[in-house]
């Protein structure tokens, strides 16, 4: 069920952003990526684990850097970051002990990330959103 909800939510957000027009701004998907990456830090704080927060912060900074590079150079980097975060979700429990992460979160977030990456890739392929910064 987590996979389905994550996928439907990502598609709903993407379609809504396109319909409203907010995804015409190149900052939209990099911002979404930063928010997605920050949740594990929030969960570390909720779980009361400074150690997990430290490790999660390193990962957050890496995805923040990818988001900035994607915004400044090419949104294809944001597609790659979203997909990579999906892989990270799949491996998260084996890599980082974070007591605040809900049991359902990694599956939900993996589905969201992969669908969001595919949606952005589709927009870029169809030239609905400009990939390169000017």
C-alpha cells in the first residue's frame, strides 16, 4: 500500500504543479528534492538520535548539492538525484540506524521519488520544462 500511495501522491503533485503552472519555474523540482532529502533528518530529531542526525545530515548535504547543481546546470541532474534518493530509500535501513523513521516510510518515499523522477524526465523530454539554465 505504501508504494501505491507514494506513486499516486507523486503523480498528483506533478500533475497539479503542471496544471497550476508552478513547475515552469526551474526551482520547483530542485526545491522538491531538497524537501524530500530533509525528511530523514526530521525523523532523526523525532527519534532523539544525534548520531543518526549527523549521518543523515551528510546525506542531506549531498542531495542539496545535487539539487543546486541541477538548478544551476541541468534539471536532468535533479532527475538523477530523485532516482538516486529512491535507491537510498531502498537501502536506508541497512545503511543508517534512525529510530524515528516510520516503518512504512522507505517504501512510500521510494515510490514517490521514482515516480517524481519519471514525471520530471517526461517533462524534460517533451520540452515542457527547460532542462538547462540560461
